[in-house]
């Protein structure tokens, strides 16, 4: 790695850790992170990334420009700027962009190969991370748009990180070193998120409210606490339920909805309500980022060590 590339990686790591720490704090407090944060990190990561590819010539520069702009378009409401055309054709335009980028990178890998003067490995790693984040978002696994953007940003800032600070077991080093950094972050986050249903189950056991599978997913609270808790109401439901939840865009919209639900339930004489927590997943992802930097892939590490 050249001295310039080392400086670039250091800058990206600082941006990554600082950015995710701020996102975790806002997510914990408000259950959302500002779009401006991801825009700033995306633009900074895109520009810093040129320090790695510029010495290798025009071809890597072109590929980094392509993949960087591909990530950044997720961070800005370009469809709104297009007015009626954007509103009507945004999905089709974005699908066309996905197909074009995948086709260009795929054909180039076949024709030019992979390497510093062909298709750079970081470009492939970023593309894999973006496809993974978008796929999980569309499948509802990454529930919030901020979670998907965060994963994309992690992949753009640090496409690959094959040498974590704590050496992994020899048996997995050769495998996890070829994983995109974003994939390791996602796997680590999934491992840490297992703590949530366990904690809920322990709470319900202590309160004598454990009822089968639901005892791992939710708990009951007084209706009067609804406006002050980051939760989704499950029983009794309110209005169109989950459909209304999907239409919520800001934490203030969510708070107003919980106020409405509380008023409705109190009018019906309901004292307690069954809820599921709104997990601050950016906090979990921040733990995933830090653990990926320190130990690589936590799941593989646990399997091979124990």
C-alpha cells in the first residue's frame, strides 16, 4: 500500500468511526439519523477514495467514479428534483441504473480482469455491499432507509479491511479477508442483535408475561407511557396497523401516532398495551463496525474459536 493510500485509509477510518458514533447517538435519542450525515460521509468517502486509484491510471479512476456516483445517488432525493417525471419514473430509472452498473462492472471483469489497473477490488466490494443493502431493504430485513444507507456508506468508506487489529484464527483468515467490509459489518450486527430478543424474554420472565414466541418479541406497558416510548403497538392494534407504520417518515410523525393511539386506547378503557421495541439498529451497526475493525467477522471467529 502506498503512503497516499495509507493516509486515505486513515481518513476513511476516522470518518467511519466518527460518523457512525454520531449516527448511533441520534438513533438512540430520536430513532433516526439526518440525511445530511450520510451525504457528507458519502461525498467525503468518494473523494478520498480517489487517492487510492489515481496512481493506477484512467481505468481505475473511471470505475471508482462510476461506483461512487452509484452510491451517492441513494443519498439525495434526485427524484423530487425531476418533478412529475421523477415521481412517475423514479423506480424505473433507478432499476435501469442498477442494471447498467452491474452490467458494466460484470462485463469489465470478464474482459479486463480484476486488479489495480483493471477493475479494482474495492469497486467490486462496494458494488456487492450496495446490492446486499438494497436487497435486504426491499426484503424488509433492514427496516429503515437509514440502515441501508449506513451499510452502503460503510462499504464506500472502507470497501475492504482484510487485516483487523486483532489477528483472526488462521482457519478463517483466508476466508474473511476476501469478504467486503460491509458484509462483515452486517454479519457482526446480526450477531449482536440476538441480544435483543434474549433481553426481552428475560424481562417477560421476570414480569410473568412470557407467552411462547411472542415473549421474545414484545412486552406490555401502560397506555399512558406510549407517547414517551419508542415502540410499535401490536395488541390491541390501532387503525391500519403496520401499513400506517410503513408510511411514517420522521420520529415526530411516529410520536404523534403514538399520542393518537394512547388517546384511542384510553377512551376504550384499555390500561395496558402489548408492544415491540423500535430497535436503534444504527447503535447495533456501530458495534458491528467497531468489531469488524477489531476482529473481522465475529461469527466466524466464535465458531472457529469455540
